[in-house]
C-alpha cells in the first residue's frame, strides 16, 4: 500500500476536471433543490442535451463550434420548459418522476442503433473539440510538486474553475436579489407566496431553466474535457453523485456544491485508489473472490449511495448548510 | 452484453427430402452484418445445415448467404434473396433466420399478424409491469412516498431467482418462489431498518425521496458488484416453441407468465377489497390520521404494505427474467415504464395501476409495428407520461384532490 500515492491521486482528482463536472451539475441542482425546493432527479438529462447539443451541431450538422455552444444552452432551456410545463403546477414528486424518466429516455435515444447517424449510437460522437483545444494558451503542463497536470488538463481546469466561479457569482447575485428571496419563500411555503400575488409557476419555471442551463453547461464542459460524448456516461448515477456532492457541502449555500464536490471527489478517488491498489498486482491484498479490480471501481457508487442516505437522514444540512433552510416537506 | 444471443441459421433444400425432412446443406458461408455494414461474424453450415453467429445484442441485422459456396447442383430459387434482414428484439432466445431454398421466398408475416403478435406480447409485458406498479401503488398509498428505489426491487427478484437457480441448483419454479419470499423478507427488513425509523423521526417526504435515490444507487451498485455487469438467463425455459391458437402465438413460458400474473393480481385485488387488512390499507391510504384515531395500527398496516408491495415487485422481476434475461439494469429500465403506468392510471390507486400498466405495455410493444425504433420503444411511455400530466394529471382513475 502506497498511501502517499493514494493521497496524490485523490488530491489530483479532487481539483481536476471530473470534479468540476460534478461541481457544475451540483450548482444547478442547488438552484433547483436547495433554493426553490424542486426535485430534479434528471440532471444527467440536462447534461446530456448540453453535451449532445455541441457534438451534434459540430460533427453531424457541420456547424461552427460557437454555434454548438449556443445550441447546448438552447437545448437545456427547451428541455427545462418541456419538463416544467406539465409538472410544476403539481406536487413535488411529479417533477421528480418526469425528470428521472426523461433522463433515462434521452440516454436510450442517444444510444439507439436506429439513430446512429445522428447521435453516434453507443460509441457516441467525437471530433468537435478542435476549436476548444486550439484556444489552449499553455505550452506545457504544470508541476505543483505534489500534484501535476498535463497541458490539456491544465487548460481544462482553468476553464472549468472559471466557469464554476462565474456560476457561483451569478447564483450569489440572483439569490440575494428580490427574485431569489421569492424562490426561497416558494420553497418554504408556496401558498403563502401565491397569496401575495406572485406567479409561483413562473418563478419555479425560471428556477428550473436557470438550474437546467447550468446543468447543460456541466454537460458541455464534460463533453469538452472528455473530447467524446458517450451515452452511458449520462446515466442516473451522475445525477445521484451530484446530489451527494450538493448535500455534502450544504444545500442553499452558494459555495456548498463547490466544497461538497471537491470533498466528495477527494474521498471517492481516494477510496477508488485504495481499493484499486488492494486488488491489483499478481498477489492482491484482497482475495479475488471478495473483490476484483472491476469490482473495486464500484465501491465508490456503493459508498456514495450509503453516504447520500445517511447524510439526508442525519445531517441534511451538510457541512456548511443551515438546518432550517433544508427543512422542507412534500407538497 | 448478450451472452447466448445469436442468429441461428438452418439451411435446407426443400426440393430434396431425406426421411420426409428437407435435406440440410453443408459448407455454405453465412455472414452477419449490422445495418450500417459492420461485420459481426460469419460461420459455415455444418452437416445438419446449421450455422450460429453470436451477436452483441438486440437490433437489426442482415444475414448474407455466399452463393459461391453453395454445393454444385443447388441454386437459389429466383425469388429467394441472398440477404435476409433479421430483427433481434430481445436478446436471449436464439433468433432464427431461414433461407428457404428451392421454394418461394417467404415474407408472409403481414401487418395484421405483426399487430396481433405485438398486442399479445404487450399484454404479457403489461402484466409484468402491473405487478411492479401494484407494488409501487401499495407502498405509495400507505406511506405517501414515491419510492425511487423501486426499480431495484424488480432487479432483486430476477437476480435472486438466478442465484437460487444457477448457483443453488433449484428448478426455476422453486427458485422463483424463493425469490418472492426473499423479496417479502426484504420488504419487511427495509421498513424495519430504514423507513420506520425515518417515519418516527418525522422525516419529510422530500427528504425520504432523496433517501430513496441514495438507496437505489446503493442497491444497484451492490447488484452490479455481486451479479456482475453481464446479462444472464435462467437454466430452464430459455428457448421454447410457440403454439398457435388462430392468430395468437405463445410459448409455454409466456402462457405461464400471463396466468401467474393474472392470478396474483386478481388475488391481491380481491384481498384489497374483501379482507380486513385490505380495507385497513385502503383506509390508511385515504386518511392516515383518521385511521390512527379510529384505533387502527397504522404502523403495522404500512409494514404489510411494504412486505406485500416488495413481494409483488420481486415477482415482477422473476417473470421479467423468465421472459427475457436477468441483468442488474433490468429494474432501472423498467422504472420509467412503471412510473408512466402508475401516473397514467392514477398514483396510489390499485385499479389505476393495473389499467395504466396494460396501456403502457401495449403502447411499448405495439410501437415498433408502427415504425418506432425497437431499441427506444420505451420512449413512447414517456410521451404518454408527459401528455397525461398535461391533460389529466390525476391519471385516468385518480381523484383530483390527490395531486394538490
């Protein structure tokens, strides 16, 4: 066991591009769930349309890169409207049902054999990120002593953390505005807000669109850092991990999803590296009947599932949250 | 993916009979390609005229016969194509491609036949969905919780049956019964360990829903960890011959699936209407506070709903595994259909769950007959789900007050 190596991997991953994807997704969920009380269980669907919006525009339709970026945002916006229209007047679980069902359906459509010419089937699409790669100003990677990033990843994390900063700024500014206060009051008591003459449906829809577009941005960044979009990447596990990241940091806090995402990814990468080491090599520490190397990568999902349950039960406010802010109930 | 999925081709000469059977043709090369031209594999027919080409999964494939490899003296009938398109719907049972040589080419399955076939298989699939939907509705009715880990309870049934069947060597019927028992026990255990303590703490429904997605992730990963990522079948009843009754073609296991689900669903519905426990469940579902103050033990009613609901859902998984295959993703894929079914019928209503399931089952299976790509036939259910929420959000049989 090489503990220094595990620590290095965990730290590298916690600040790296993959963690940023989850942080962005969690910021979107924070707008939905944390501030407005909307249960969006289909953030992976928003991410998928964001990613495929870019990839399909550039690869299949031969559009320009920036057009593709615009299409990503429009696609996420359109998805939010389609999901919101039938459900936002109803009880909270209907939005949850429709979003999780849609995200799964989108994944099936994007991976389908019959639409291979449009979405690339189960192999997905590649070859859309040239413009993004050419923008890379760095000539070399960076070595911070303990951790180091290659040239590509350095560009990815520069762009990624800038996007995170912008999103946080937007969320911070919006949530301290009168508009944001209405959202919070909708979360606390929808009927009270309605009795004050506010159009609750419109506010919920705006929140769904804002969070969904941040989700689309997360998908866009995922597509760029990965340089390929593959349908299986956008399964429900992605949404559930983002929820866990949000709840670790604390919902309804601007920096909650950021801190939560980094901590969660640090722990999960550390765990993955630990079990990876324990199951690799000719004479692994763990016997193969108990765990082999493909099973070791599943430990992160098992632990995340447990963590999500325990967090919600014992510490719903996470690390930084305020318990009163998250004491919402089904309506 | 797709262990055991293959296209089996039998080549025979109908013009020459050996013992009354068409004579097999040996040594002919057959190639299978996907619809975009990628070659999947090729095989040469053996002494019995048989060739088998393994497939990666469902989809549409083209089987091509190499005319040059035909033995001398045998030629293809002018109407027989050398290419045959084969649609592999559900991976699992072997798909048969027949090249009738020397007889007229057969593409006799007309639209009407396909439609009737797909409606029958839709009803069968709808009944499998109905068992799971009934389970979801019972649990929702008693607790108010939309359980997002419900798909994993379907997977549980199939996976446990597989273990009892393959690893413990029980016949499928016994293994299935055991799996339903295990499911019932699991229903009791999850209420006892997880949901009852949460109710006692006064945890809100939204918090419980998030707990249920955590539980779903946890269970699904556990299944993937222990069962593995591949798709498996039980060791009995894999490929069966279809019997015909007029336009309806069913094999034995499909008949068994239909009969078992009908009997169980009827029994549950009668029990809900007639027995004391059933009445208590409906009362709690209607108004928990009033039921409690009239002296009912709400907690034990909820416990029974969890036991019965999980057992029914487990049975749905057992039958789904029998119908097609067992995979850790079975339940995740069914969840969309189950949600669409209960929403269509009316969340929390027993009859609604039944009706909605049959409609969804038929829509999903009939879709491909009308040109819906078969690999995304589940998407039709989503369209129904969104439309019903726009038009009549309480569902066909739901009451308006339920949706608040």
